[in-house]
C-alpha cells in the first residue's frame, strides 16, 4: 500500500488530502516519508479564522491571530504619527479655532462630539470630532445612517462633513496614542451594514483591530466612504483594511497621506 502511494505521488510537489476526521491520523502516518509537501484539509479551522500552525513545548497549536508589526515597526509608525500630528496641530490651530467659533455661533451645544469607538486590540477609546449635528440629536452609537439633507446636521456641520474638517480633532487622538495617522478607520459599536452589526457580516472583522485605527486609510483612498447600506459596502472596506495590514510600510503610509488630499471631499460625505 505504501509503495503504491509512493509511486503515485513521487513526481508531485504538493499533495492535499481530503478525508474524514477519523482517518486523518492514518493518512498522516502513511504520508510522512513521501518527500513532498502534504496537507490535510480541515474545514472546521475556517470557523475560527486559522492562520497557521505552530508548536508550544512540543504540542501543536493553531495560530488564529498575530500582530502585523514588530516592536521596531511600531516605533517607526509612532514617530511617523508624531512627526505629522504635532506640526499639523500647530499649523491648523487658527482653522481649528475658527471652526469651533462657527459651530458655537451656528447652534447651541459643545464644540466637540466625543464618541466611543473600537480601537487597537478591540479596546474602546473616546474619539473626537467637531460636532456637526444638533445637540439633542447626536447619535453616540452610530446606529442611524446620516442621509443627504439630514435634518439633524447643522449648516456648519454640512460644510465640515463634506470637506472632512470634522475629523481634524482626531489629531488629538493621535497625540494621545489612541490612533495613528494611517490605519483602518475606527467604527462605533452600533454601526450597521444593512441590518447587521459589522462583526456579524464577517468573522474576519476583528482582525482589522490588530493596529491602531487611523485618520485615513487604504479603504478611504480607494473610495470606500460614506454609509454602509449593504454587506458589500462593509466587505469592500474590510478587504482594503486587511490588505493594508498585510503589506504595511512607512513608505506606504506616506503615500496614503499624500493620496488622501485627493479624496478629502467625496460624493458620499454628507
């Protein structure tokens, strides 16, 4: 039997075995010495998002999550964040003050809207935005989509949302260490794609939180902005976020910052 198996696969460079779970041990023994790469299909691992297999004190383990950046890369990314955020706050200070005054004159209430968002490691943090809605109609869980000509949005709010100026206070989040300049955009806990919460749409959703959320990101540069009215709206953004994690470099962060200036206004921003 072993001789026959060896004869069948001796010219192969990869063998994939599909068998019942109770037969896997037998096939593993039979194929140990064939001299080619042998893999056994285990569909049940898809349910937990398996990435790879490793060993812990001689015991096989299934890797289900990993940090995309090592310590040196995290330090480089933090220095990049500070190198942009500190000068940006100083240069934009007159604009920030002017917008704050305009918000106060336009409608009563606080200048900043503080909303809990999901950050790195699935930890919550307070994200800052300029308030663009009337004080009594703020949506802290983001469970209600903003529509064109939404009555909740103030006159100043329409302008700062259209131009993305409402996001500038997040530079303070970058200085605090809650966010990065570039990364997956942080979501509110009640955000919906159609009628489903984001993490109900895809089991891969939580993987995007392996790095700090960003002021801008690959998804935004690719045009995936605005409301998530369908599952595909979210899945497109999620795929872009995961692509960013898989191929991070400081040079790519620089490129994404430059590209962001071309998408500051967007047809889906209202």
